[in-house]
C-alpha cells in the first residue's frame, strides 16, 4: 500500500473482531493489521466527508432495528383507508365479543400482558391482524411481525436468537406475529416448535385456513386456537361511521354525508369483511370528492362495491361447510334452505359437477328405497351438468334439489351395508355355501359346487326357501317411508315363509346373530 496516499476505511460488517465499531470514511493509519475491511483512496481531498458515529441510523442500525419485523409499519395519508383505520385500542375493535367481551379469556390475557402462544383463525377482514397490532401496543415485550408469504426460516431464527438474548439479560422474550402462518410448509413450521415449547418466543399466528388441517398437530397442541367470526352488519356500520367522522385518519375533514341506506347496503354486501367495506367507501368518497359532491347515495355505493363479496374458498372451510349445510337441508326435507345453499355455491363459483356428485350420493344414502326415482333423478342432473353446463345447468340442479328435499327419506339400505361391512372387518369371514358356488365349468360338479341349488323362478311367486348364508344374518330393516313400506311388507312375508319351512322340517329357527 503506497505511503503517499491517504486511505479511508469502508466496513464490510458493522464491527471488527475485537468488537470495536469504526466510523466509515474516517482517515486511518496502520490499517494493514485490520481484517474484514475494504480500502479505497480519497479522490477529492477538499471534499468534506460526513462523519458517522456508531449510533447512525443509516450505516449502523442497532441489532433491534436490523431484526426482521421489529419496527411497526408506518401509516400516512396515502395508505389505504382500511389500513389507516385499524383500531389502536381494544375499545376500538369492532365485533368479536365472544373473544374480547368483558371477562373473556383473550381480553384478560391481553390486558394483563400474559398471552401465551395462540392462533387467530377466521375469514378475511375479521380483525386478526388488527388485534395483533393492538397487542403490540399493549405488550411490554418486543413485538416482531412477519408474513409467511415472504418470510424465511432465517428470519425466524434471527428473532428466536434475539429473544434468547433478551431472556439471558433478565427480560421477557419477544412476541412473534406470523401472518398467513398456513403458508409455511410443515418443515418451516417445525422450526417454531422448540422455541414455542420452551417459551423463548410467544407465537401469534393468523390464518384464514382451518388450523387443524393447515398446521402441524404439534404446533396446535402448544397453542390456543381463537376463532374469529365475520363482523355483524351493525359492527361494520360502526366502523364506517367512525371512518367518516375521524378527522385524523378518515374523512372527517371532507364533510361527506352517506345515506343510511347506502351504509346498510355496504354492510350487507361486504359479507362481514370490514376491509372490503372500507375500501368501497374510500372509492366512493374519492369519486365524490373529484366531482365536488358532498352526499353519497345508494347508487354510488353500489358502483363502488360492484359485486357482493361471498366468503367462499373452493378448497377451505367455506367449501365444506356449505356443502354440508346443503346435504343436511335436503336430509331435513327443507327445500328452501337447500336451494339457498345451492344458490350460494353457484354464485361463489363452485364446480357444479361436485354439487351433482354429492346429490347422486345423497339419493342412495338418505332416500334409498323410499323413493326409487330419486337416484335416476340425481344421475340425470349429473348428466345435465356435464352435457349442458352452466349457466343453464343450474336450472337442472335446482329442479333435482327440490325433488330430493321433498322425497320420503330412508337410510335403511345404507345402514344395512354399514352393518355388513362392520362384520366383515371385525368378524370371521364366512365361506360361500357349496350350493351357491359357481358351477359353470366342467369339473365344478366333482367339487360339489351348485349341488342342491334351487332356481327361484321355477317356484310359485318366484320365491323359494333356501339358505344364502352359512349362518343367518339380518342387516336390512326397511322403514315405513314411501315405497319402502311396500318393500317391508314383501320382505316380512318372505321371512315368515322361511321360518314356517324350517319349523316344518323340524329345525328350530336360528337366531340372526348380528
């Protein structure tokens, strides 16, 4: 290194091995012994170099400032209204009274700063992230925010290491809020387990997916699940009025008036998602402001909302919950409720083939022999969906839904199958009687197959008494519903003939056993 040139130090890291922090762009002598540094000559000796001390926020942020998610995201007038209007205190949180009402567990845990690891589970716009930010304001712990959409295992480990240092210094560990926690795969979730187990961090996960399917069972067992519900209409209206009146974060300074009818429409149309309601209100207000309007009516709100939001995830809880309600409504013989849930699925974009398949299953499981036409009707609906397609096939679905809901119900055939399957799984498998075995090949007679078999059509009434099982069983007990009542009558007559034939032969009637 030439001695005639003045050199400056540029740090590759924030400290040298001995822990001494050195200012950037500072003249240095005898620098050949330092490691981890770059050297560069001063080009303009007259230029004043900015002296930076070890507290500089630009070049030398503290360990906490460098930690992922340690700093709260800022809000400004350009932030979306839904973001600006996030509650700052528990009193400002709308809805979720089953969790945050006076005396409720979650409220007491937040107020006493004693919250343990938890998972906030609920639909979008129900306040999961909002409540996490309120907790951040309440807690005396360091609060770190991450989103599983973009965070890595490295980020998590840095926060865990930071929390351990805090605990070693005699302080509380950090709170890690992990939004969209279901986006972490199983291996990534496993990284959290030891730290949650030993209390190094308090984990608060937020998810729209059912945690019992989306999260590791080990992580669930170490966390408390809090289920959030969609906001009620009155809660949404409360938030909208607050946004219109708030001069600091909302539109209080604009003197905008919104019709009550328009607010009610918006509260209904958002389907409990307050974020959608606030976004639509913001669009309506900005449009009115651009046109120098001071009054917003139903027409403007309808234009801002466009299409009503339907909370429906094609592969999540809404998908399974709605089809469950649809099936149970038909089983309960309520065509109105069944049509409502059918309409919801159609409007939400559910695959019509999925609906039709469930109707085919329902026809045999819940109607069975009570109405022999139910299954052909359901199969016809399935074929119509495949050949006609939406939107016209929704007419076929509605038609068959009402038929199935109004048909007489019986699960006797399905219940009988379940009994037989249970015995096959749990009991000893019975052999096929010789007289029932296949006798179609030449040597079958040598084995005694088919000997003594009675062909039913050769007898009066096309019925003959003979055993079809080595031991008698009775699985099918027909109901008195619809056509099955006639089946029950015929079956009772045949069973009576069997008992009479056995008595005539001097054989005591055997118990059905199962």
